[in-house]
C-alpha cells in the first residue's frame, strides 16, 4: 500500500497557486491594470472639476473615494469574475483534486489581483494629488491600511462568484454592489452632505471604513477612528472569507 501523502505546507501552496494565478494573466495584465486605472481617473476629473471651489475636505473625499474604487472594487470585480469562471469552466473541480486547501486558493487569488491593482493605486494617487492640488501627509500606517482595504471586497467578490447562477449575473451584481457602496456612505461625498439614512446604512459597508482609513493615513493626522476602521475591515474580511470557504465544494478540508 502506498504511503499516505501529506499536504504541502501552507506557504508552499500559496506560492505555487500565486504563481499559477499570475501565469493566467500574463497576456492580459497590461489591459487589466490600464482599465482599473482609467475609471477612477475619469471619476476624479469629473468630480474634481465640479468641486474645485468646495474646499480641501471635499477634494480629499474625492481623492480617497476614487482610491477606494481603484483598490477595493477593482479587486472585487476581478475576484467575482475569476471565481465565476472557475466554477463554470470546471477549474474548481480540478483544484479540488490537488493536495491544496480552499484557504490557500482564495488567498493566492487575492494576492495576485492585489499585485495587479498596485499600479492603478499609485497612478491614481499621483494623478489625484496633482489634479486636485491637495497635499499628502503619508503615515506609515498606510502599509497596513492598503491590504486591509483590499481584503473585504475581494472576499465579497469571491462570494459573488461562487454563488452567481451565470458569469453574466456575477458581473452585473458586482457592478451593482460597487455603485451602491460608493454612495451609501461618506466615501466619495463628505458626511455632512449626505442624509442621515445613508450615513446609517453606510456603517454596514466596508467601503466607508476603507475611505476613512485612507483619508487619515494619506491626508490628515491619525485619530482614534483609525482603530475602529481597521477593526471593521478585519471583521468584514474574516466574515466574507468564512462564507466563501464554506460555500466552496472542496475535498481538502
């Protein structure tokens, strides 16, 4: 009888799956990076043109709101598309035959798309600062804020992908969720210009906490709110990843 084969260590699984995911995008990563950068830039131009005389606070919301769009929702849409494709193409069934865990696959996909989203993030920071003419006050906490901004929406994207009935439904629902979360809380629009109802609903959106954390770590001194923002983002991340892990039909438990 052959000896029982043990699972590779989690770091080995992550590295192998991460490289496999990057290989899938070797021909289209330039288009993906360009597309994810253009939409937030156009939004910055449109909103910034109307708000040039509205003060630094409003311009700061426009900058960080569009960074949220580039960072969070680009990853969400990519994850939704990727997991929907893997479901309907039978790729998940193939992965289930390999000695890997569900968690490793999810994290590897997140890391791959996060890497592809970094050029868009940097371009939109540089462009936004020059176009909107606002100063940056970068805090080292940004190194923790950026990954935590990505994870909740990436988890939601994977959840959409594994639940959608068709790939087209996955894309439509992902777009609807993006538009909803951008406007139900103080993400693109300052809190004092939103109705109380939207502010209350916005507390249920990870985009609200991501925008707040980005504003504090890029544009203004940190306050105690940063701890609430990071805790909320971490909570959303754990919740969405738990749901995705339970939803995936997997043999390696």
